[in-house]
């Protein structure tokens, strides 16, 4: 049935979005080495409008523990510093008048454990999203059954939705394993 295929395609797409979102959230969790995407969520006031940091400056990694931020306009240095200080990164920016240097401190064992917990929490949120997509899709399929679609077709579709759920949940588990290894690597 065409309607069933539409529901299955939509479920697959929404589950993939949940995996992508989880991956994006995991990238924001710092694993002890300097990565430019660590600053992705930071917004800078640029002529009165909040603008992503990567649109008003270039971010480079001179070494494994340092980020260098070079604003496209010199007058933005104080705004960028303010945005970093106000963020939840806990980093202290140093500026030499032209670039801002962020030194990423080595992670303590306690902090690593905290970050792993945070990563697990993000992954669980992703899995909850996937399960809610499964629930909504199955409810939509049951409505189709009440409208006269065969019970067998609905059962096959529900089995397919369950396969999607298992598949995308496994992808999130893989993301967690990689992130956990990354965080715990000294």
C-alpha cells in the first residue's frame, strides 16, 4: 500500500534525523583535544545580531591543546571573548590584539567520567526520539487498519518499523562507543 510506504519512509527519515542530531550533540562534548567544532554553539553579537562564531572568524588548531580564533574584523575580539566566557565551555580566552587563544586543559579522570555520563544521556535522548517515532508510526498504521487496510499488511509494516528502530538504536550505540573511547583516551 502506498500509504504504508509513506509512513515507513517518514519513520526512517525521522529516525535518521534523531541519529544525526545525537551525533551533532556528541561532537559538542569535549574529549580533551582541541577541535574547532567545540565552538559551534557559540553566538557572537555582530552589529546587534547574534551570529555563529564560525561566520565572523576563522578557527584553527595550532596544536592538540590549542584553538586560535582570528576574527574577520578586529573590533569583534571583545565580543568573541565575551561570548566564550559566557558559554558553558569553562575556557578562559587570551587575546594578543589580533587573535584569541584558547588553551584546552587536560581532562581529569573525574571530568572524563562526567563527560561519559553526559554522552550516555545524549544517546539515551536520541533513542527516546527513535522510540517515539516508532510509537507514532505504529499508531498511524493502526488507524489505517481501522480504515480497511489488511491486518497482515499492518503487521508487516509494524515489523519493518521495529527493524528500523533496532537499526537506528544500534547506530546510536556505535556513536556512544566511539565517543566513550575518545573521552577516556588519555
